[in-house]
C-alpha cells in the first residue's frame, strides 16, 4: 500500500515538512522492535537519503539497530563520507555490504522468464540475492531509502533495485547488468517497465514477500537557485509507490531536446566521481542526445581509477570500451569476462559504439589517470587544467552556453541527476 504520495515539478519539501511526514508514517507502523535502514552510499549524496536516515534514527532511537548502505559493487564508505552524509548517527550502527561473501539466495527467476522479457537477448536464470542481514537479522521493519532517477542498468533507479543490486551478490549483480546491456540500454533508460525491472519485480513477488520492506523514495531536482530540491516523496510497500515516483522523475529529471547536440561538456564533481565506473554516467545519460560525429568532453578533476573493484578495474584495462560486438565476442572467448558480466555490461555502456567522440580530461600531476591509461581503454585525452581554461565549470550554466569565441556547447554540471535525449532518438 501507499502510505504517502506527494510531488510536483516545482514543489520543494522543507526539512520540517519532511520530518512531519516521516514521523506520521512511522506512527502508523509503530511497535517495531528492530529496524534496518538501507540508504544509498556516498555516490548518491544528492538523493537526500542522508537526512531521511537521520530522521528515522531520531524517531526509532535504539530500535534502529543497523544501517546497511546499498553499496552494490562500490567501495565501502569512509568515516568522513558517513559523517558528511549522515551527520550525528553513530558510526557503530553502520554495516559494510560485502557483495561477494555476505549474501544469501532467496530463489531463482527461471531462464525461460529471463529469455522472454529480454527478447531472447540472454538465456540464463537470475538468482534473487540479498545481504544475509535482510533475511537473517531478525528485523521487523526494513527501510529502503533512495532516489528515483533515470538509470542505465534498470531504466529508472531505486525501489527493489536498492535491494537486489544495492545489497545483492556477485552473480545477481553481474547478470542483471548484462541483461540490460544485451537488451540495449537506449531502449530502457527513462522507462519504468524494463526487462531488468521485471526481474526485480519477479524477485519481490515470489521470493521477497517475507522481507518487511517499506520504500521511502525521493525525486530530486536542481532549482534555479542552483540547489537541490526534493520535488517528490513517495512512501509505500508496493509497486505503485515506485511507479508514481518514476512518473514524476521523468518530468523533473528528463530533458527531451528538439535538436541533437554537437558538443557536450560534463563536469564530474571530485567528491562523487573518482572512477569511470561512476563517471561514465556522463556517457550513459547523454548518448541519446549527442549527434553522430559529435563530441563529449568530460571534465574529471579526480579520476583515479577505472573500476572501484580491483577485478573490474583490471578487466576494464584489459578489454577497454570497444563497443557491443567486440565486448560480446570477448565474453564468449574469455572466461574472466564471462565470470564478471557486470564488467562486460559496463564496457558496453561506456562505449559510444563509434558514433561520437569521448574525451576525458584529467590531471595526471594530481594523481589522476594518465593520458596513456585513458587512451588505452579507447577514450581520447586532454589535460584538465588546459581544457578548463576554455570550458570553465565556474562560468558555465547548465544547458546551452555560447562561449566568448562563439562556440556553442551544452553543459551538464552533474550527469547523475538526469537524462538527456534528442526527441527522435527516444
């Protein structure tokens, strides 16, 4: 059922309103003795999950016994990141999700179902995996907290993705990512009903009913003041809660363009984007907007690795972003890539398929990935300090900009916040 649903493109929740709503909902589901919160990690800082988790801790007190950030394959949060995102919550409450060792399999989605929903793109069963704390922790309430926004793997992020990927296991994460890549992410991004979402919904319906999950979903958007605003809040335990949030997110986070873009400049905040595993959102979220032979320039002041996971980083370095046909062939020919299908999916996602040029701009003297490393995986390279003399993030505004030399570019200050597409390509 839906406990709360409110939002509009121009609405902005205050902290007081948010706290009142959360406490009213918690009052309706009182008598919970052991609560687990599953917020996103620091890579989703803009989700407002930090303050929501803090408010839940204020309400439940000692009944909130565990906080499990939905890391997926990401690095564990540092103490500094926890403090910045979650404020006064004691660090002793935080647990680290180990996606290779701390998981249990609740059931299996049949191969025939996976094959059918993916239009025969793949033919394998999908394991429904979660961190063992969800099943065995003895909690009578699980708060799954996060932001609904267009996403390259599942179409629209969050809801049960937060559970089956954020706290999922290696096989489940790998295969779900590969389903979306093999099916075609351009057919999925910005859509709530996709093959991967169907897998997650099957897992929830047939194997997740015993998990007492309450979803707290936000829709976030940047205002004219340059600040992030909560445009929508949706709380419930059913599919309709997600669908309402996804509908608003498309209105808030999706920009449908009349014309293709010849040159796009994307800035990667150094606190949020330190790898191409995350930074390639600059590619995923703009690929449907960029013209053939167009150019994507990625300003990456703190790009220090390709994959946050060492095995994935090694595979990216080995195979590079070489396009779908070559990646699929590499999967067939190489056991290491076949055993890490999320890496294979990422390699597909991060390629322009030769349609447009991608230039990463880094600062090797600051410990960033070097020119040689960037070019070895299939990207072009430019020096960050030189390129920011031309494309200065401090002077650019989101959207169309005309530079002093007359050049017109399209600027994006944070690719994780939206999706951009040419109307004839969506």
